[in-house]
């Protein structure tokens, strides 16, 4: 037995030695330094799958490097820690490019046809000029999602749905995440897809959440029909529903966003079933992050009596109340929450949402290196490698946020007058050319939902105290992780509330952007 162990140990040491030699031989001295590891290639792979984005934080704390190399079997990752290098990466958007990665993810996650694959990959990075599906896509969807009439129209539907969902609330016990996810999913999809929204069918809602866990398998392309069978079936079911939606012209009654997406695809001769497949992919951007962000914000509001009270006060000062005539002789009070006032006059509420995105946001911005490049004239990035900017590294950086409370939740941290932080370190919505175009829509929805909830209801945890759930089970690709365990809460109307009062959310014409990311300031 001991002989076998000795042989095994020798083989392991010898293999590690060979891998170290190979590493040294194939690593250029001008490349970012390597994070050392006992077992090259295999070690980082195991650590990444076990610790996920926490691995990047651990390496940042251990080596404190501006940028470093992680070698995985068959690929090089350059991980960026330094703020100044983030700007340098984002400036080189052609050489350190996102569109080729996006095209690869889209085709593998959505299971598109060869025709759609070829259209998507033609002039994918715009090297031959500003034409082709991929490079014109971002500009096309930017207009209906940017502050202006189309976004206002979408927000109006959303506001009405969110308001109706809070109206339906009554005294009961719910799973907080489950409840928020359900309401946000319906409000978001109704706003985007209109009256023929496929998500009105509960089977489609269920399919969406069944589809998500298979995403990593789709991306890696390892037998998805077997290893992600349920996900695969859910995706195909959603594809059929979206094909029917487009064939029946559902998009014509939907938002500017869905009409633009459909027109952009058909102008580029994407077959209808692939338009539907792209839409299944789009539901990930649309839904996967909004519900968890709303959940974390609501959790922190109710878990902190000070934050709750300050936000309630802020909101109470902008609510307008009028008496309206009802049937017969009756009257009622109508409370109006105007979202442009929320955005302009409720900085603590906005700051609480940003802090939820900072504390929980773990999105990684990725870029593929199109040709050998000297980043900032200092570091050689080799063609074919991937550059990664993990948001969590920035969000937990004490040099950006202050060492005293970087790990704590401070609902006032983002107040303009407090300004104690480095704004570039906020990566909740990414940055540069891939900055999330849906941030205005998502933020308005989350703020409207949270505002109505805290103005009208108390939430008390059934277990007696608020305990922050872990997120260890969340997937690698998730930008806002979902909680591992739900929190059972009792919902009850606030005392002293007029039970007959009516509430509405107003979205008045606004072409001003909310100051969310550094690009909006
Ligand atoms: C709170 C909710 C949301 C969060 C936290 C979030 C976050 C992000 C992040 C971190 C990125 C990647 C940025 C990068 O790589 O640098 C991104 C990209 C994107 N988001 Fe969002 N997002 C949210 C909601 C939405 C919504 C509602 C939509 C659509 C209406 C949307 C559409 C997109 C799109 C299309 C991209 C890709 C941009 C590109 O092609 O370059 N997101 N989002």
C-alpha cells in the first residue's frame, strides 16, 4: 500500500514539475505575471469552479498585482485588477473585443442554425466597416432603451404592472425571492412583449428558470442534450412559443425594444425560428439580473431600520395625494408616485440600489484578444487569450471604497455629497462599449417596485431576524447571484394605512439619464 502511495506521490510531483517547466517555456516574460500555483493548469481550473469569482478576490489579496495571467488547459486568462488598466482595456475595444465572444455565446446558448451563425459571424468585429448584424446590433437596441419616448412608453406599462402587483398584496407569508421573481418577471415581460407576451403562460415562466442552470453546459458545448437535458427541453419549448409570437405579429403590439430587435434580425435575413432563438437568449439579459437586484435591495431595506426609515421619509415627501370621486357619492384618496421625482429627489433610495449592486454584483466583463497587443505599453497580451475584468474585485477594493467599511452595506455610500469612492470601481452594469443598455429600464423598475413596497407594507422574517443568505450555489455567469435559500417573510400592510386608498405610479416624459454608472455622470 505504502509503495503505491509513494509511486503516486512521485508521479504527481513529476507531473507538476513537467507542467511548471512547460508553463515557463510557453510564457513570455512580457506577459502579465503568473499567479503561482502548485499544480499548473489544473489548479486554477479547480479553484475557479469551486470558488468562482471569490477566487479572483483571493488572488488579488494574495499578490496585489495590477494584472496577472491564469493558465488553464488550452487558454490564457489575463485578469485585470487595476482601475487604470480597466480604462486602458475598454479604450481598445477593437483589439480587445467583445462582439466575437458575444456571437459565440449567443449561438451556443440559443442553439441557432448554421445560417444564423454565419450571418452573426460576418464582419463580427466591424473590421470591414460599420455593417453586419453584430456591430449594428448594439446601436439599434440603444435607442429604445435610452432615456426618451420609447423607454418612457415601456416604463409606463411596467409601472402599471408593478403597481397592480403591489395592489394585489395581502397579509400572508411568502418566500421573498420567489415572490419578487414572480412579480418582476411578469411586469418586465409584459412591458417588453406587450399583450401577446409568451410569459403570460406559467409554463413559459417555469421553462425560463429551468433553462438557466444549463447555460454553462451550452457555452462549453459538452453534450447539452444529455448533460443539460431539462434546460435543453425548456429552451426548445420557449423557442416554439417565441416562434408563434413572431409569426402572429405579437411584436407589433409590443415595446419599441422588441419591434427594433425583430426588424434588426429580419433586415439581416435571420430565419424566423432563429429570431425566436435570439429572443430566448435576450430573456437572460432581460430577466436574470433584475429580480436578484430587486431582492437584495428589498432585503437590505427591511434588514436595516435606518435605511428603511430614511427611504420612507424621502418617498413620503414626494408622494402627491388627492381626493377622487368613486362610484355613487363615495370618494377615495389617490396616492401618486412620480418616477421622475423618485429619480431626482430620492438619492438615498437610488444609493441603496447601487450599494446592493456593489455588495452583491459579481459580473465579469470579458474581451478576446484579436491580435498580440501591448496593454498600456507594459503588458503583452497574446492573440486568442481572454481579458477579464471581475466586478467583484473592484467592488471589494478598499483603495476604492475605504478600508473601514468596504465589506459592509452602507445605504448612503453613493450619495453625491458623500462621494467617498472611486466611481470607475462601480461595475454593477459593466462599463465601456458593453455597458448594460438596459440599466435605465431595470433601475426604474426596481426603484418603483421597492418604493411601493416600503411605502405600503411591512415585511417581517418568519424566523424572527433578517439573515443574509449565501450565494455559493449561483452559477459562474450570473451577474447578480440568486440567494441559496429563500427568506420566509410575513407581509402586512403598514399600520395607519388607509385601506381604501388608491395608488398609481406616474412616468412623466423624461429624457434625462439616471446617474447610475460612471458613464452617466
Ligand atoms: C439589474 C438588472 C441588470 C443588471 C445588473 C445588468 C448588468 C449587466 C452587465 C454587468 C452587463 C455586461 C457589461 C460588460 O460586459 O461590461 C450587461 C450587459 C447587457 N445588458 Fe444588462 N443588466 C441588467 C438588466 C438588463 C435589462 C433589463 C436589459 C434589457 C432590457 C439588459 C440588456 C443588456 C444587454 C443587451 C447587454 C449586452 C451589451 C452588449 O452587447 O455589449 N440588461 N448587463
